[in-house]
C-alpha cells in the first residue's frame, strides 16, 4: 500500500509573475534537471502514485517539462500541475500529449492580481485559457480545476466585484443556465462541465510571513498524506514550507525512508497524532486551522 496520497516535487522555483499573495523567498532560482528528477521519482515511486509538480514557481517555465512528464509516464506516476495559466497555449502540445498528466489546476486569481501591475490583458488571458480547455475537453480525460482563491474578509462589496468579469466570461463560455456567483461558496467547488471545476476561497497567508503564534494545539496532514521535495532536494513536511524551514533532510544524499523515520519527522508526526504542534513554522500556519 502506498504511503502518501501525493508527493510534491518542486521542479522549479522560477515564476514569470510576482503575485502579492505568493511567498517571495530568498532561495536561489533554479530548475531541477531531468537526471535529478528521474532519480527522485525513482526513489519515491513506491511511496505514492501521484505527483504534484510544484511548491513555489511556475512549472510550465521548465524548459524540459516534456522530458520530465515522459519520466513520470515511464515510472507509472500520475501528475497534477498547478499553473498561473499564462503559458498554457504555448505548452498545449506538450501537456495534451502527456498521458501521465491527470489534472491541471489553474490559479485564475494570479492574473486578477497581476493585470494592472504586470500589464496583463485579462481578456487575452482568458481567451488562451478557453482555447486550452476546449481542446483538453475534446481530446483528453484531463481534469481541470479553476481557482479563484483571492477572497478577503472585507465586507464592503469588494469580494463580489473582484472576480465578476471572470465569472461572467465563464458563464458565457460554458453556456451555463445559472449565475456562478449564486452557486459558488467559499471552500466548495462547483462543476462547470464534465471534468471542469471552479472553486473560490479566501487568500491564505504563507507561514513564513511574520504572524501570531496560533498555539500548540492543532492538526495537519503534512507527513500523513503528503510530503514535499524542494528543487534542491530538500524534504519538507508540506507544500507550504517554501523556504525549507523544516529541513528534514535531502533526498539527493539520503533515502526518503530514512528521512521520514528520523527524529524530527517522527516527533512532528507523533505530535499531530495527539493534536500537538511542535514546529514554530507550523504554530504560525493558519492553513492548518481548516482541518
């Protein structure tokens, strides 16, 4: 039986956007080579059936993405990608011809955040997304998850206006018989078409940011149903540890099994089993409050 529902592999921490909601760290920007990637996948193939090729960064920037996906196919892995969607049209032939690719998550909120500061034309961006989805729906069994994770706690009507244009365009593209805003609630997705879903949620704060200590009581699924590997091979307990603050070891110099049974990982896992939070980064993480 496989240990993890999925394992995150950060194939690059480069990104072509600079969104306000994303963590901007100090780690050197780099790409994981196909040779290193193949070694990592070979080591973890008995631990999971599913890979998520991101932590930070835009995975579609990787110049050898097709080769990485071919490695996943050869190793029998299924792949989820999370992207800001700006490069989907350019990478469409690679993505739609990769049988290992299971799901693409498109963070539409990235461009809502960037359209002014980065000069992105929202209509042109959506046109590219729609062209990609039309071909994917017609020719593959790919799941597409559209995300608008940019809600805030404001009560002045800003939230209802923030994504109004995108929601209207989605209604027109899918010829929906209902208004999305009437059906969409935070934390719950809706189906727009077979294998195409939309979710809306509040922005979350990366735990590296200065924040209040939320206490030592709580639970997290990190080290339980997932683990993450940064682009330099550093193993961290979850996909929100984008700086490697909880450095459990490096898979390029130590087997993953040894890393996960070492004292630091064991203490974390045992703590969560007792709803006890032992790491300082986890104590500042508000995302764990959703469990």
